[in-house]
């Protein structure tokens, strides 16, 4: 999984762990076991962690240290540690993930870096930038070892703060992913599917006044828009702001995307106190040629994602139910005609506070209420950790399949499946991405990749994986859109994920996105009509300007019959 290991040079540094760094960690894992074992080599001992079966989430088994020292935003930390696998039920090895996050709700992360451990000790060295200021106790450092049953050892742990270095440490671990090879077999099949499902023949015909074909007439074909949705999360403050950065932000949105989602402005706690801001942002998108906008989200069923007054209604189910019903009807009605899709419920598998009080059937009712508020909008369920983490969370994949089936069995007006894509460095094989998507295609519903990003400062890795992930997803006929969860560092929940740095410098994966979507998957052609008055070009589905003998017409190129996607739009 990893290339050759080149260690970082020593820089001015301060340890953020106590002298007994190993003893600073505690186990958080129901049914797990933690043992301190002796090691022969460069460090005296290590933690041996045994994880149980039936772990639903990779962080359900972890060792954690809550930092006792402050760290500042933009400080560069370098974590060093040794790992090895003693036992694993996974074919590709034991999984260990380094995670540094806010020690509290929202759990904002600075790094989430996956490692496949081998039976032999391997030294890892992971540099990362801190995304916000933390006082003592405000951040935690974890090693996640969840999912499949396994026995792993972690030792030699150190984390040093190098400050906001002008020359930050460079990721030199050679993080990679299976299927990255230029000649990987999955690429051939993906290219064939793209040719079949994402392209069609555009035929321009020239005739005279009597309807007879005209040969030798010049024709120009220029694509204007993709039929497939390539989008991003955007924020109302940037759409409506007056700064120079806001101007660039708006221009980039128009240049780069044909689909959007408001990142936070339609979430219940944000929308309710400031409905006008969300409405004005949606109006701006419509006025600027971006009417294809997702609504995110109506109900996120955990207290931390709900208005604060709902917790007080926990003991009064009728009042709680009415409060939720009123919201779904209100936000659905207020955005009628302004959004094309709604995430009716977000992340309902791990977030079950409301279901535990009101019952699982409430999800069906929320969909029915949303349909009553807007008869045309498509209604989605949205979930994370389906494809990420190497695609190894098979427990959650099955739970999501079961949930979708249960909604359909109970006649919920479910119109689409949202699959998030927040990746760290434990990147999933593109073929496995496709195979997981294929499991959900059986429902005959459109799928959207709703929240894609890659949290790494390895720009070459980001560029390669963005290109490969997009290719795998674009090649699946049931997928109709891929949306990134932001694109500019100045307005991104994970700054290293952004396509553009704070000063608007385009990063490598930003260039990879542009070249893929607007060059490799973009059609322009010109020529002359043949003896039958025709000029034919194989083009990507979308909207075109076709110029025949100087006269321009707009044409929509759609999939021919018999080669439609697996769902009906």
C-alpha cells in the first residue's frame, strides 16, 4: 500500500505528548482489549490492541490521548509511530488510522491518515497542519483500529510541533492506493463504460430550401454544458458577499460547476434564524445559470445537529414530532422550485436520537411530508462511510442497503441515494468504488456522490485519486452527479482538501479536475457535411451550440434508447 519510506529531516520541534507517550493513551472500545507488551528494538514497549467482531464504525475501537498542551491553527505537527499486524481477518491487512480532531461536537479533523499494517514493524511519519486553535483539552489524538476483528500493535509514538513553518514538512511516506498504476486493469472497463453510457452520436444535417441534403457545408460543434452533474458545496456568505475574494469565488463557481449544494445555510440550525440568507443565495444561483441545486438537509437526527430547543422535547414525543413536522413542511415549501433535490434525512444510521424516541417509521413520514411540501423535488437519503476507508466497512454498507429497502417497502417516496466521499489517505481501489456503487444500483434509483474531498497535503496523490475516483463513478450508469464539499481553502471545512489555496493558486487536483471535466470529457469538433448532408461527432451527453453554415442552434445530446442509465430520470 505504501512506497519507499523517506524520513523527514529534523526541524525545530516541541513534543506535545508527555514523557510516557504510550501511557498517555487509553482504550475506547466496548469488548476490546489493551495490553502493554515488550518490544525488542528502538523502543521498549507497545500497545497490543485486540478488537472485537461486529464493530460498525472504524472509530468504535480506538486509543485516545486528549492533549494537555495548546496548539495553534496552521502549526505543523509530525506524528511518528511504529505499527505491525499480529492477526487480521481482512485480506489486504490490518487497518490503523491516525486521527487528530476537535475534542467535541463537530469533531473537526486536521488529519485522518490510514495505514495498512504488515506482520513486520513499519515506521510511519505523518506531517499535518492544525486547522484551528486548541486550548489544553481541546483536541484529541487517536489511533482508530475498528471494523474487522484484528490484533495490532502500536509503539514508538511521538508527535512534535514544528510551528507555522515557512518550509513545512513534506509528506514523504509515499502514500498510494491500489489501482493507481497507469496500466491497472480497471481502467479499460471504465473507459468502455464511459464511451457507452456517457456519449452519443450528434448528427448535424444541412439541407436546402427544398429539403435536399447539402454536401460540403461547414459545421462547428461546441459543448456548453454537461448532462452529468459536476458540482460543489457553496456558502451563502460567498455568494452574497462584497469582498474581492467573494467576486473570485462567484466567478469560479460559474466557471467550474453545473450543480451546487448550500453547505450549511439550509441545515435546520442555520436556516431557521436566517431564512432570507438561504433564499437570497438560491436566487443568486438561479440568476446565474445554476438552478440545479441540492437541498441539504431537512433532518439530521442527532441533538448536536438540531436546534437547541429540541432536546427539551425529548420527554414529549408528540411535541417533538410536531416541531419536526412543522420544519419539514416549512423548509420544503419555502424552497419549492428553488432546489432540485433534498436530503430529507442525513446520516440516519449512526445518528438515531430521534428514531429512538419516535420510532424508525418517522423516516418514512419525513419523506411523505417532504413530498407534500414539494411534489416535484427528488428526495434523497444521504450517508457517509460507504466507500471510504478502503471500502472495508461492510457492516455499514449492509445497514444502508437495509435502510433503503425498508424505506421503499414502506412506500417512502425515496427518489435517490446520496453517498458521501470524505477520504483521508486510506483510499479505496477505484474498482471497489464501482463495485460498491453497483450494489446500490439494484434499487433502480439515481445515485449522487454528494460530499467528495481528499484530506491530504500530498498534491500528486490528490490529483491522481480525484481523476481515478471521478472516472470510476462517472463510468457507472446509475450515478448522475459528483459534488465536492467545497473548492476554495478560504471556505472549506478541511483546508488541505480545497482545489484552490487561500490566495487562489490552483492546486494539482484542481488542475486535474478542470482537465478531466472540461478537456478529456468535453467535446468540440468541426468539419463539413458529407454527400448526405450530415456531419457526425461522438460527443459527451449535454448541451451544445451547433453552427451550420453560420447559423447557430442549441442542441441537447441525450442517451439513445436502449442505452439509458439504470434509472429513469
